[in-house]
C-alpha cells in the first residue's frame, strides 16, 4: 500500500489487486485508490489529479458528516424500545389514511431498525418501516409512507412511480433531501455510525 500526496491538498493510499480499472473511494476522511497491479504510478497520479475536485468535495462532505454527529448521544436500549412502540402506535394510522389517497391496499406492517433504508414494500403488499423515522418530523414520515405505498402501483423507481409520489406529495424532493441531509445524525442516535 503506497501513500501519495496531491499538491498538498490531500494524501491517498494505493491498494493494488487483480482488478482491471482504477477507482477512487473517499471514506471517513481517507482517500483510497484501487488499482490493477500493472497500472503505472504516473497514470495513477494523473487519474487522481483529474478527479481532485471530486475528492476534495467528498472530503468536505465527510467532514460535515463527522461534525453533524459529534456529540450525538446514542439512544439506550430502553429508548429504542420506546421508539419502536411509538412507531407501532403512529405509523399504521398514517398508512391507513394515505392508502386510499394513493389508491392502493396493503398487507402486514412490520418495524425494525435498518441501517440503509427507511422503508420497504414487498410484492405481496407487506410494508416495513424503520423505527428511526420517529426521530424525524411528521411530514418526513408521511413522505416515506407515500413512497412505499406508491410501490404498490409501481415496484420500481421509474418516472411513472415518481409521478404517483408527486401526485400525493408534491414537495417530496424537499422532504427526501431533508432525510438525506439528516441521515447520519439519525443513524448515530441508533449507534449505527
């Protein structure tokens, strides 16, 4: 593993393997370059320099995420159980109110903690929701519910699917952006970061 530096802006590590292409990964403030064994040093440096602006943006984003979760206290097991109970008490009623607006039926609703998703919809109509949604404003919860119910009409993320989402939730993009911007802070409360 080599350590290199790009014009004093950032350093990176090279990890060589049997791969065929170059790739850049920015994770937790570290920059990794994955390279084929036979890739020349010069071509690796050129590749990294060509993507330096992207790397710097990702490093800034990483620093912002770290700052957002600094000082976030993870919830205790008892607090997570209360969150689960609140989700069970609140979300099914919201699903019931939105289903006729979307124009669908649904099946069983389950709850758990997910690290990488807020909800899901299966082909049989069963829905699952992340209990961590209870740490978000009501309109964010509603947007996730609408998203999952719209999968009863379209089991994909096509333009036709999003037309259904926007029909019920015209400001969906704004709500989705809020959830994306606060994801790390919410996940940190669950001890997932």
